[in-house]
C-alpha cells in the first residue's frame, strides 16, 4: 500500500470507528483461530467493541512500552510532521509493522489507539 492509500484508509478509520473495529476484529480472529479473515463471521459491532476493549486493557502495558517509551510519542506529538491524527495513525502503523508482527491490522489498530487517546495512554 502506498503512502497516499495508507493516509486515505487511516482517514476513513478515524472518521468511522466501526470500519477500523471490523478490520481489526477480522485479523484478530484470524490470529486467534487460524481461520482466514474473509471466512471469519463477524458478530455485532458491540461485541467487536467489547473484544477490542478487553484486548486493549490486556495489552495496555505492552502498548505503553511500545508507543510511549520505544516510539517516544510524548516527544513526537508536537513535531511538525504530526499535525494531524492521520499522520500519527500512519506513522504508528508503520512502526508496528517494522518492529512488531504480532499486532492485528496495524493501521486499523493505530486508528483505534489514536481515537482512544495517545496523550491519555502515555500520560503526557
């Protein structure tokens, strides 16, 4: 996916949280069950949200370590290259892809984390 396509998709995810949740869930279920994404049946959006929230809470310490400490979010947040949420989503997803292959749907996940609040996660 080229940078323009990533930015366009990130923008869609930020505008419509349900798209990001569904994409994340499909890949999460594939990792959990081994069943390919298109074959995963999708429950209602509330169940997907509860699943994501439970995963997020369980992964919170790891996310703090990765995003706040390793990636250095608090130092980056006021930089000129990060004047939009889309920029953060794409950069964070690229970081996940480069360093961590175990996160489901990095672009959708990054959008969900940005929507939840990076300042809150990193306490900065």
